[in-house]
């Protein structure tokens, strides 16, 4: 059972009212629907019956069919982007606008992330993971969010970026009275993403419960052979001590790389 209350991968907000209608030249009064867009706006949706007719009754080389198919693809990508968990602060972050300032370490980090996206079909097939680790304020979440957005747009894959703190919060919700889901539901939901990006590992002290949940998520995705990106403010050696050699070995198996972010925080110069 997929946990419907976690919000790891929520649906776009839809504003509709059965009493508010618009006139369609072909179908008369139709329900008006405004759908939340990834860029923060709302989009007025066209008549759904017109789109169905265009997709099922028009020739595939017709302009009506092409326009309806393009709108359907755009709607899917918007749903995946909103479901990715990319926050408003990072929704404008792309691989193209990551500022390297010509610094070779930053250039190498960006190139690794770009290559990971370019080869995502292979990485997905092989369950190849990636580790972004190092100093705070160095652009790790920028690149993580950019990779999530890129695999959605390029491959229409389901990508989810979520902090370990949020995972723990949802998992602990299974202990509340009347909870309609359990820890296994949480693990399976996170395992169901084509690409899972777990952020802020090591930002907290790391309770036994937190590390246990993290290990389960990593191991479940390892068993299913699906890729995981881990983002941490810890250096690789410290990350190994924090999450354990077994978990790190699973992330590195099959050529999973670790990228070090050793430069100083850009936030101090903002």
C-alpha cells in the first residue's frame, strides 16, 4: 500500500468548482479547472472532452492531435515535477545555472552530475548511485534538485528529493494512534521512485532510529536495483563512519561515485 499521507510525492493542487463552468464551442458547458504549475502559477485547463477527441479521433499527423499530445506530455511532466519534492527555493536550480566561477573542483562536480543525468537510462538499469558530500553552502542541494528536474524533463522518470529528517518524521508517524500506514509502507513508497535523492544526511546527531530507517531505504533500493543519490555535509570518510561501511558499500557498488564539495560556502558571499 502506498502511503497517501506522506506527501513525498504529492499531486498538483486542482482548483475546480462544479458550479463554475465555461462554454466550449463543441461540448457546451464544461467544468473549469485551474491546475497548479511547477513554476508557482495556475494553468487554466482546456476542455477535457476536446482533448480526448483530438487524441482518439484525429489523425496522428494532424495539428489537433499533435497539440493535444504535447499538452498531455506537459501535464505529465508538471505532475512529476510537483511530485518530486523540489521546493520553491530550488525550483529554478538547473545544471545550466550552477555557477562554477571557473573553479576546477566545481567544474568536475558539475560534470559528474551532468554525466549522471546524460547516462541515467544506464544508471537506472544498473542501479548506480551517487554521493554528493562536503561543506555546507557549496551547491549540493542545487545540483540534487537540478538532477531531479533534469531526469523528469528528459526521461519522464519519477524523481523524489527529500531530507532524512522528513523521512524520519513520516516514519515516526506510524507510531501514532490510529495511523493508517506502517514503516514498511514508508520504505516501499521511497523504493518506488525511479531516482531517490536523500538530502541533509548527517545534519542531525543521527539517532539509532534515523540510521535504521536510512539503512532500510538504501538496502531496499539496492535490492530492487534502483539508484539513490545521497547528499551530506560530511566528508566521505566521515559519512562512512556515520552510515556504516555496509550502506556506503551499497551506494558505491557498480561504479557509484562520490563527489567531494571542498570549497567554502557561497552563502557567506551572497
